C-alpha cells in the first residue's frame, strides 16, 4: 500500500475510496483520492502525456506549462468539496521506491440537481491496460455512495477508446446536437 496520506479535510470518509488493483500486465496500482502532496507527481504525470492524449481530454491543445501551472494543480490537489472528487492511480516502483501517477479520474457536480460530469485521463504508456475502465468504475462507485442521480461525460467524436469504456459500463451515448464533433454519454444511477 502507498505511504501517501489521504487528507482528513475531505468531506467523505476518503479512506474507503482507497483500493489496490492491477493492470492487465500485473503492475500493481493504488487508486485513491488525490492529496496535497501529489502536485509534483501530477507534473510528472503531465510530462508523460502525448499531444493527442491532451487533445482528447481537453478538446484542444494545452501547453505543458498551462497544465502544470501551480495555481491549477493546487486547485486540483486540494479538491475537498462534496461536489468534486479526483482519484489518482498510483504505482510505486518496487526497486527505486518512486511513486508515479498513471491516471486521473474525476467528477464534478453540475448545476443540475444530482448530476455530475466525469472525466478520465491515462498516461499513454498505461493506456489499453484496463486502467481507464477501472477509474470510471471507481468514480461510479463514489458517485453512487454520494447519492448522485446521473453521470455525464463529453468526449470528442473520434475518442473511441473512452466511448467503448463508457458503453461497456452502461452509459448511453449520443451526438451533442449543437456540436457534431462531440459525443455525450449518460449513466443513470
């Protein structure tokens, strides 16, 4: 298990959302809520992302400097509200003892009552190993525990990987009427 502590200021019992899991290749991973000490790990995580992965997640090119700006990462690493949760998938190198974030999943409550938007981003090196699917599963679990009614996600039309994951987990997909480049996925909880 990781030595990272989960921040006690989180509004839920965040230790219940810490789990051990393994990638398809057997690599052990800990999935847990993000914490303040993760900021340097998030910088390294963003170093591992290709331009395509960034574009697929953010719908635009976003510079490394913008993604890793202290103000932005501080806000992400200190997300302690009941309306938002950020989960990280962390691997600890058994030889070097270094920790690495391999993927990030999150949900944010929307203005609509009981509805939250989810998003997932996995480092290129760890894509297609089941991690994105597991992060979405964990987000669904937390959203159900927090009594959300519906999860929604928006993705680019050509992001087939996340579409397949969401469809496999029960989301209904449809074109976004005013944006033919986007797909919306909805899961009723």
